[in-house]
């Protein structure tokens, strides 16, 4: 499964937004809506890197309780893990590779971590310890599930620095791993060993993606620098193909963030397809098709689209200059999903009738078409186990070879709606000094962080 992040920015962290791994951003006071999506500012649904388990805070009347989903069997099923009392707003849960569920609670100003597991009719709980943040402005949240599923990490963002903590899988409870100068957000795993962690670091008013080597005392290397004065964030990465999904304002300095793609270790410029630019909508990648070794252009990318018409999803491949937009299944845990290597997209959903379901979509190559950029297209029926045909709609058109931003590098570690008129080409971006790429293994040119 692909590591991804719908990241809270450093400003979001300062405002107390505890959104976690990018699988949703529903907000509210306490509990979920009738579709089963919690509105507590935390993760809607977190999925292990191998796609075997998921965890969420499920609504029960006016309360929330942890729930584990098993996804690797013939049919998905949920196991409730209620405690002695309902969970408070801001609580986070994350599945582990062995089926237990990590939970983070804020108790008397300390972040307490425990592992939950079913014990017949009840719920067992193994306390792991707690992390105390002396500065009240420090915000702590869980990072996306790590590859392997044996360990879990958290990010504590302070006023001028960011700490990385190992909160599960250590020998003696939570362990402080690294202190990074600057305020960091995001969180994307770049390898399958759980060693290379990409973060978006804000320093001097600019945000650039960096790589933190967790096995070398938190050594830091640059990852993205498209232009000297651009904000460059990493949203998603696939270790097999090296495909990176990037957000940057380099194509339109000071105006808007654009969604682009590149390949880790490549010296080719980052490309910003026009089909991923939907006016009035926010487009965020949440899953990349794995197993496409040396073929990043063929990877299927699933994107969450938030616009005036609501929330839906879209599918895109770098090799195809079109975007297939489709209505989301009812009760979709927005922003959560995973691909199989064969190209089937799986979206978890919960409704009153089906409290634990997975909608499956086989999206063939070249399935895109035309569509309205401000609303989901009318395509094949959306249902559990359904297949998306080629009748879906999308937005077409991608930047041509002259359009990519030059000078930046990616380092290593029913009825179709009318077609919108083509947008004007972006103004040329000044060539920036080229940073030193990380190449195939980010083990050189590092800055040691205490």
C-alpha cells in the first residue's frame, strides 16, 4: 500500500488541528454523522501499509469507540473495541500489523498510548507509556502507519522545532528519536523498511520536503526544491515505482498550490498536469497502485476531490492525460482506500445497512473521458464489488513537454457534462539553482540533528 498524507500545515498544527495520516479531514465536536464518519478532527480511517487492517473511531449514539476492520479476508468485518467510557474528541487510533489497535489519548496534559485487542466479550488494553509536551503550544499527532506494522510513530510540532517519537514497538515505551529544527507537517514513508520518513519543513517562511533517516539519529537531507522561493510539499509516494505526488506553488508563484508528479531519484523536471487542476475544488491523492516496478507512469493514483457538489473520488495515471471522476460510494470513509497490484481500487464505507463494507473498482487504463471539473461525472454504478467501466467522466488535458517546471529536482531515498474550455498556459517559471539530489539512497550530504 502507498504511504500518503493529507497534511496539516504548520499553521494547522499551531491552530490545534490534530488531523493525522491524511485519510480524512472531517471536523466537529464529538461524534460522527449517520454515515459513520467521526467529526472529531482526527483520522477517519487508518489502514496498515499492507492493507490487512484498518481502524477508526466509530459512532455509537452520541459517543465514539475504537473499531478494528479486517480487510484481507474474503469479506471485511469489524470488531468493536470499546473501553470503560467513550473516547474524547481528539483521540487517535491506528491499526498495527498484528491486528491490535494503537490508541492515543490526551490525559491530564499527557499523551497516553495503549494497544487495544479483543478479549472475548471485552477489550484488552496494554499501556505503553505517555509523552508529555511541556510547551502547551506543542501539537502531537500520529504519523501514518509505518511499513511492516510493528512500529508506530508520532510527530510533536513545537514553536521552532519538531520531535519524532517512536510510540509503539520500542523496548521501553515511547522513545525520542530525533529533534528537527523548524516546524514540520505531513509525513510520508519512502521505503518499505520504515527507515526513510519524508516531512514538510517550514523554515524562514518557506516549506520544503525533507527526508529524515530514522536509523541514523534523525539525519536530515533535502528532498524537494523546485524553485528557491516555492513551497514544495510531498503528498504521497510509492516505494515500488518511485512515483511521488507533490504540491507546489512553483508554476504559479504566490497564487495557488498545484498538484504535480515526479520520480524519486530522477533528474527530469516535476510535471504539473492540467487535468489535475480543478477550479473551485481541492484535489488530494490518497492511494497509489503498488507493484509497478520501474513503471511510475502506469501507476493508478486515487484522489479525493472536495468541491461545491460535495466529496467524490477520481482516478488518474501519469501516462494518461485525463482524469476519471466518479461519485463516491455512500458512507465512504472519505480519503481512505488502497490499491491492489492488479489495479483494483478498494474504498471502505460504513452505512446503517452495511456498517463495514468495501467498494471495489477495477479501473482499466484509458477509462477517462470528459467531464465537469466542478462535480463528479456520471459513470458506472458505484456499489460494493462493482467495476468501473469506461463510461465515467473526467477532465482531459495535460501539460505538454514545454510546461514542466524546470530547474527543480526530486531527490531519492450517464450524460457527459460539457468539456470546460482549455485554460491559459502557465507563465514560465524562472530557472532556479539546482540542489544536490539524493539519488538512489539518501545516505550522503546529511545534516546531523541533535
